[in-house]
């Protein structure tokens, strides 16, 4: 039931690469010969050496690899303006992990990204899915990842064997980082407002104060504080660093207007800064 409401955007929109001269009737300079059209919109201009990788090829190849690796999964898809796309494969298997509280479920996850406007690498990495009704999805990126260059010679999509990568992830990254989750959970937060203020001073994710003349918490700061306190009440726990990290992540992924890549970089920065407090 906790995986029944995953976002399901249409990521298989029409896309093609066309000569720019064909569209405009004007000769283009070297290196800008072709246009990428996504769902009827021009989203990128590329060179003749560029290899267009359609979502239908990339994401369906990725899913076929999960099936071949005999992994049981649930799927989540996101389409940002017909320009950048992700598919999250949440591995619902015997390797699920809970951070002490059975209501706080964590599962290993594979995220695959593609973009038609050049804003994201065509890539894949392991991460984590955490489902609490106030949070939804969060990612803490692991080091096991790969990317594919958009060149004419790479459109065949030579990707690593997922079953080998998944075993390596479980043997190394998964258990190492979940131990860090446990350590964060054991560290209590005495003053949630001071905690939020301290993390924002370190990360510069957004401003803590409403304005130069008003030192009260801003709307985003209040949302972090309220999410942290609500989850502590929901899980019958005291506020702690683990809940603090996820409260920040809720705002990062659901409120701030960031690209997928920016979300991942800021996620890692948040995690590292908060873990240092433990």
C-alpha cells in the first residue's frame, strides 16, 4: 500500500533529431547542425556528432535489465517540461531495511536519468527510497553509478550488468550508509529552530530569516521545522538528526525548484553536514 501512490508521469513523449536548416531554412554554423524536438517543442541544438538517446530506448533497456536480474520492483516516473526525465525503480525485496522503527521504511532504489536539453547526464545510480506519509521520496546517492555519452557510437546503450552492480551495492554501500542512518537517529535535537538555522548557515540552501528586518523563520524554514516535529510525533520519537535530514529533504525535493542533478548534489551536502553533527 505504501508504494501505491507513486508519481507516474508520461516519459515516453515523442522525440526526434532534425537538421536545423530543415526547420529554419537558414544554414547553421558548424557544431549547431541539428535540433532536438521533444513533444513538438525545440529543446536543444546539437552537433552532427551528437547521438540522440530516446527515452523509449534508455528506460526500457534499463527496465529489461532489472527483469533479467530477477529484481522485484515498483516504478516511479517524472517528466520535467518534456526536457528531463527520471525513472526510479524501488527494489521491494528481502533486502529492505528499517531504521529501528518499522513505520520508517527504507528500500534500495535505482534511479535512471535522461534529458533532451542537455541539463542532465544520461546516467544511473543507486540510492534509497523512504516512505513516510509527510515526506514521500528522498534520495541519498551512493557512489556506484554510471553515465553514457551522447555520441553516435554510444546509442546502442552499453550499460553494466545490473545484477552484479546490485550485489556490490548491497555488500558495500547499502549497509555502510544505513549504519550512518542509525547513528543520526540516535542523536537527539534539543532545539529544532536552532538546528534548522545552523544547517542553513552551513549549506546556504535557502535563507532562514524572513528578511533583513524580520528574524522570524521564513516560510521554507517553518516547513522544515513543522515536518521534523510532525514526523517525530507520527513515529512516536523525539526529534533527531535522521528526521532533521529528511525534513530538509522534503523541502528540497518537493518545494525548491531544482533540477534532478542539483537535488542530488544538495542532498549529499545536506547529508554530510547533518551527519557531522552526530
